[in-house]
C-alpha cells in the first residue's frame, strides 16, 4: 500500500482505547490492517451520517457503532425497521466470513451481545411507548396528520385554547372532544381567537380517524416515556441499547419517524447543558431519515435543524441513517461531522446527480477520486471521514469495516420473549386515563343551557367580520389573530415546553 497513505491514516487516527473502531483502510483493492480507522469517543456527540444504497451494509455499520458505544458505557437508542437489529442482544457466531474479515482488517474480533431493552409503538414487541398529545404539540402532529398550513394554524388555535382553559390534551379522545366542542357548544368561545370553519374541523377529525387506524390510539396517552429510561447503564457499566422495534408498524412511516423526532426534541428540551465530555450521555441513531424530511414544511425543517444544533451541548450525538446525503436538508447535513458513506449506484441521471452531490460533501483527498471510489466500494466498505480529537475533519479514507461482535440477524421468537420479561415492559404495559379535556368538556357541555342561549362565562359573540363562520385565512389576518400570533407559535412540538402539569 502507498506509504504516504499509511502515514496519513496514522496521523488522522492516532491509537486510542477511547475510540470506536470502524475498520482498515483500503487502497487499490489492498487492505492495510494497521492502522485502523476510528472515531474518537469524545467526538461522538458531534453527529454523523451513515449513508449508502440498499444492501451495502448501513445496518451493520449502525450495529458496529452501537455495540462499541455500549461497551464504553454510553446508552444508545436505535430504531429497527426491518427487524434484524434485535440480534445485538446476543453474541455473534465466528463464521468463515467473519473470521476472514477480521483477518483482513487485523481486528481482534470477539463475540459478545449488549444489554438491550426492546421498545414498541404498538406494545406488541417491547415496552409500550406513549406521548401525550400536548407533549407532541401542534407542529409535529400536523406533520403526522398531513395538514396544510391553514389546517395547521387551526390546530395551533385549538392547542392555545386548551392551554388557556387548563384542558389537558393527553390522548386522541381529548383532542377529538376539544374539536367537537369548539365546532358546537363552545363555538362562541373562539371569537377572541379568530374563529375557525366547521369544514376545517371536519378535515382534522377525518385525518385523526386515519391516524387512529395506524395505531395512534395506543401511542397517544399516558404513562409517557421517561427519559431516564433511555439513559441507563447495566450493572456491569455497559450502556443499555434501547431498540425501537418497528416491524409491526413499518408500513406507517409518518408515525414512527415523527415519534423519533418528538423524542429527540424532548431530550434537547429536558437534558442539562454539559459541554464537551469524555464520552456522550446518549447516542441516537435516526434510521430511514428521509421519512422525517419528506414533504416537511420549512418551519418544521428549521426547527429540526435547531434541535440538532442545540442537542450536541446536552451530550447527545445523533446519527442519521439513509440512502443518500441528499435525503438530509443542507442545514442539518452541515452539522454532521462524521460521514460513513457506503457505495452509491449510478444507474439513472438522477443517481448520477446524487452521486456528484455526495462526493462534494467530503473533504478533498490526495489519494482517492471520491466520486469514482463511491461507486466501486464493496459490501461492508465505506468512505469514511470523522472529526479528529481537535475537531478538524480527517481526509476521507476507503475503509473495509470490521464485523460486529453481536449477531447479525434477528432474535428468535423464544429469545424475543425473554427480552420482553423486563420491569420496563411492565412499567408501561397499562394505560392510564386521567381526568382531562374529554371528561371536563363532557361535564361542561352537559351543564350548558339550552341551545341558543349563551353558556355561563362564555365570550360575547364577535362582530360579523370576526364571527365563527369566518375562515381561518381571514381570521389570521384580523387584528385579534395577529395579537396572539406569538402565543400560538409553540416551536417544534409540545416537548419543547415540557410535559403538562398534573392536576390533583
């Protein structure tokens, strides 16, 4: 191998026990076992991108990073869309392919699994994850429901109204009750908020029904996930790997991609500032990242970029996993200091355009034609650049990745049942239905005067220009609506405002 390239690798990746080993450099088809390409553990909160065409090894790279982080005492969160990451809980087998790859890279491979907690959005294959509607917030909920800007504005008005009235939106029944109340008995109360049309309310209710059919009834409610359950270590000091099992909801991308964004924002909002540390407090792998950004509004993308930018100082690293760097918006991509780019294929003009765009995201190299290298990488190989200990990006190196020590395949059904017999699964198994918006509004509507008479304490009807029949577009141009505009802009989601206060 080229002596200058070997020297460059040694300079870029000094030997350290506090590093995540990725693999050995490759040049002209030859693999150099020493030195190894690695990512400094202290820099793992500087975010990263794992990208590449289908079947090139992205999932195994994710698994390799996760198990090394766990071994270093760092908790990990990752999503398992295809169902083949649960095997990280048990030791892998020393197959001929694994032994050959270990020999080629000079890596001392050892079998070993990680301490794992399985999580689930449906409750079928892990601890049932829930979020309250208030915690989710209007902007993220609007994305899940597929709302346009006008409908999203109406939803924000509903959240604002409920905040002012102390009506807790915990589950979908609460939100439905609030919408029905405001379109009926409580319509006059919305006069000071600008009003809303019944047609828009109908759209919201129909979209809610569609989301309920995707399993939202199980997901929205209490008890809500506690962040401390993601930040735990095993008795032996290894970080817990929380695996979100998505095989039972993989045909519902809006549900799981937005949940992961909610969770990320909740972490950013609630964790204290820690600055630079010897290792991250948590590393979050955002698989199938393109699903989050598809058809997203500019406001949503701006808030995602803000969360990613701010969460680094909370000690949380985020790795987006997707097929192409073009799947990630520029404002987010610019914050991802580590790049593990598996092979890209250029079969169509669009593929060629994506290839050129990906090549431009890498630092310049004296050893590789980056664009050509990206099309010639084999399975389990990647072009790698990371931030060194001084925060400066390393040159990109073609790397033959080392195999994970855990099983590269799913758990059996028997093994899976064993992983479900945990206190955490039991903790979230049973839903809690507190007295909230639905119950309060039912009591209020039952006690209201006959139709046609104003309810006690209700706001006086607004003039015709601001009445209930007015559309939301007209309402948002009214002086009243402009006055409260700042109040109804809640950021990315309710998670940024904290959970609703419990009323006893």
